[in-house]
């Protein structure tokens, strides 16, 4: 056939005097019920939704005749049909199994009478228009059934999310996709049967093979990365040039650290759903919330889990969890234990949960756990010594100070505890180079709320220490900000920050820190910062004293029992003893490796419902250090 590509597209063959037009349709796959990041396709990136950016980029492909948004008939996806109307593009709501991507594409192509289909994933806001045009041309010119981007010297191209097929070729894919995983993925069948279709490959420019990094969106970390890229390169009314993205990443490789740790889901990897029931608010503290968010992120990014939280509370706590990309179910503050358990059971069943994780301040009752176990879902209890915990399938104490009493010898499940299981946020999992301050720096950080305003007492106590700088970090829910600012303005050596995003950077610059005992005390230990810890309760006083025996901190006691004089005295002595601080720093770095959340996530994914027997032994094969202990059932 002679002529241009447009002639070949428009006049494929003749049937007598009838000329048949070859229609090219872009079929954009999108759903609101993504497991790891629900609603991601409509999330904002520089003032436009992710799907909006994809549509803008597809409109730059001259060979595409029609753009079709292919979603499902599920109620939550109705908003996508409205989006398509606003964008003035076609839409298709597949009425079959929402997970059957292969059939959705086929029926969309058949309904709109497409001859050639450009299959586009709705989570790839940097699809590359020039290569899409090349793929369409190559498919037509070689009379192929499929066109895709080739590797170059063994390297994959950075962009993705697009393949081009003839409708007849895709019908073959549909007929041969007999396994569930094949129907849920656009390329699985073709990887299993590489010779099923006549295929042509297109090589892109060498620049697009220089960097191997994920530029699609599955998790909040991916979204954060994409927003940062668009923030630097996007101009309204224009699309981001992919070559500019490559140059940006070469110039600022640190940007890739935002989501480089996210694990790519394999074709046969299964998505799971986890429910966290956790306590935390301005009154009781934020430690349990903080560590559960860190663990939830690990499950989301490394084990393809959808995560929902069930909490008592409202306002800022709910918003804080949602900002991390997780769903939140809010319980009434005065709900009974029986009704609470029923709510968790009903929610878990409706959600399709595979695991239930409890991290509660109050001790749980056996009746509470019995109700949860009726779901036949493994129940994992964290940091709870109540009678009900002994009926959970797994118990994890993600702390170094836990000492099991004799009751645990009769426990019929699996028990894990010790420094190896301390949960830290991602910024604390890497090692930082030490800094040598010319002027000693005291860090004061008393958690998310500090309702008692102990920050003020500590600040007043340390003001008279000569030749130091004082850094004060105030939490998101701290109510006395103006008071602390007034104190700081009267002195020239005090820096005050509020609700910081990466507290590890401030810890790095500290010679010593003063904090409430809890998650922050462990974070300081990992950073090698000697700490003075203060207990928020009588129970915390005991735990703080136990933890101080590891030699990373000094326990000052219960906050109601200390005064400014004691704070001043202990702080001054520790600041003046450099050798002691160096020893405390080494002890902290030795104690914690920052991989607790990785270990616990693996335990959670491996957990199953079981009866067990009351005989235990140390598991010698489990990675432990001299401080840790993990016991397993002997069957």
C-alpha cells in the first residue's frame, strides 16, 4: 500500500466502491477503588487531576480519533462518568467483574467500533505522546496486531502505561486469558504467550533509557514524587516535556528517593486489605498513631495492601491519617467494647479485610477478641498486655522495654518483642553523617499536643544554661504556640518550629534532646542523640526506666514529680560530659537498625489463624540481636 500513514489509516482496504475508515481510539482505564491509593485518578497534581493530565497528553497525539474513559458500573465510579462529560470525551461503564480489565477493554473497543486501540493506564500522568504516535504508525505499517516499546541494550524505557493493539488482536488476548491474574492485567497473557500476536517493537530516544525510575502512581509516595516533578516543570495549558523530566532527575537525583523504595506489584502478586484499630489523640498522645501510620505505609508500599483505620476521635487526627492516603472510620467516643467489636467486624467484612491489627491504649478483654475472631481473619495485637491479648493470633510488642511475665508462657499464639521490632518512620531507616556543632544544640520536642505545656517548663529551665542554642519543635496540636514564641523572642538563641515534616533533620543537629518517653525516644536513639526522657504516666515511668538501661537516655521520672531545678541540673551535667554523650550515642545506634516495620510487615503478611500449643522455643533462624527475643509455637 502506497501513501502516507494517514492514508493507510483512513483507507485500509476496498470493498467494491465502499471505503472503510480505520478508527484509532485511546481507551483509558480508570477506577476509583484502587487498593493502595483509592481515588488516585482524580487526585490533584498542580491544579489538575491526574486523569486530566493524561487526557491533555493524549490530545497531543494526532492519530487518535477518540478518547474513551473505560471504568466500571460500580457506584463509586459514577464520578468518572461525570469527569468524562466535563472533559467532552466518551465513557464506558463495564457491567461485568470490576477486576476484569481484559473484558472491559474489549467491550469498550467493540462498543465504539475501534479498529486500533491505544490502551492507557489511568495512573501514568507522564505518558509520552511522540512514542504513542510511533506505536500507531508501526502497527499500521507492519500490519501488526500489537506494538510496544522495545528495550535498549537490556534497559527498559522510563515511560510506560501504553500499548497499542488492533481490536482483533485484543479479542485473541481476551479468548486466551483464562487465569484470573491474566484477566486483571493488560500484559499478563502476552507474557505467558509471547507468540500469540504478531508484534512490532519501537525504540524510543536513548535519553529515555538513561534512568530507571517509576513514574506512575500507585501509592502516596508515588503521588508525592509526581507532584514535585509537576511543581517544577508544569505550566498551565501545556504538557510536561518528558525530556525535561529526565534532565530534572539527573540534576536532582534526590527526588527519586521520594518513591524509589516502593515495590512494583508483580503479575501474580495479590493485593490484600488491612484494618488498623488504633488509639491516639491530643489527650492520650500520638505515638500509637505515628507508628501505625509507618507500619501501614510499609504494608502499602511493599506488600500491595489497602489500609483502613478505625479510630475514636475527630478533627485533626482524622485529617492527619487521610493526608497519608488512608481511609478512616470514626467510632463514637463513648461506644461500649461490645458494640465497638461489632463495628470492627462489620467494617472488616464489608471492606474485605485480610488482617485486623489492634494498637490500643487500654487493655483488651477476651470477649473483645472473641468477637473479632469470628471473622476468621487473623488478629494481630500490638503492645497490649491485657487478658484479651492472649487470644489474638499474634502479639507484637514493638518496643525494647517489654518484659514478658509468667502469663505469656501459656500463650498459644506467636509472640515477638525487642528492639528488632521497633517501628520507625522511613526517614529514620537510613544513616546520617554526624555533625559537629560549634555551639551545643539542645532539642526540645514533646510530641503532637503536649497538653500540659511541659515545653514551657523545660524551656524556662534551660534558658540559663550558657553558650547553647535551643531548638523547640512544637507538634501539630500544640495549643500554646504564642506563649513559646514570646519566650523565644526575648532570647536570641532559641529557634521555634511547628509541625515539621522531617524531624530527623532537626535531630541530626542536636547534641542532646529532651522529650516525653515514647516513639520519639526511640527515634532519637536511632539517630544517636542522647536524650533526657520524661514519663507521661506512672506506667510510662516504669517503661522509661527499663529503656534507660540500654544506655541511650536518662529517665527523669513522672512529669508531675519533676521541677525546673531538676531539669536544669541533669541537662547541664549531660551537656558537660561529652564522653558520656558519645557512649549514649553509640548505644542507640547499636540498639536499633530501623528495620522493625519491615520485619513486622512480613510477620503480618505471614500470619494465619491457628490454635497452637503452649510450648515455646526461641526461633534461632529469625534475625535477632542480643537485645531481641522471638518465640514460636512448637507443633
